[in-house]
C-alpha cells in the first residue's frame, strides 16, 4: 500500500506515551492501526443505524437473549479449553 506523510496534532503526553511503548519506528504503524480500528467502529455504527432504521431498535428482551447466548458460548469454550489443557 502506498503511503503519504501527513501532519496531525496530538496531545503531547499521549503521543509521548505511545512513542515510549512502541519506539519511534513503530509510532506510525500504531497510529495507522488506531485509525483503522476507528474506521471499523464508524462503519459498524452506520450498519447498526441502518439495521435499526429497517427493523427498529433492538429490544431489551433481544439484548438479554443475546447476552445469555454469549455467556453460554463463553462457558462452552472455557470448558473446551480446560479439557484440552487437562489432556495435554
């Protein structure tokens, strides 16, 4: 992918924290990944808005059902991991 140099203004304290963690050579890559993640979040927000426009907002019951299902999957995979560790 082609790159181009841009000038951005960041809070100094934040920029220095990042530079200390990733080194001067990793700063641009870190910022690039952060921007990519933000773009993903923006696109997901647009998708949610569109879906809610088409189907209405998610109800409390639907959220509760999805959370219960997520906990069930989490428990299942935790058990699978524990069985795998015991077998090793």
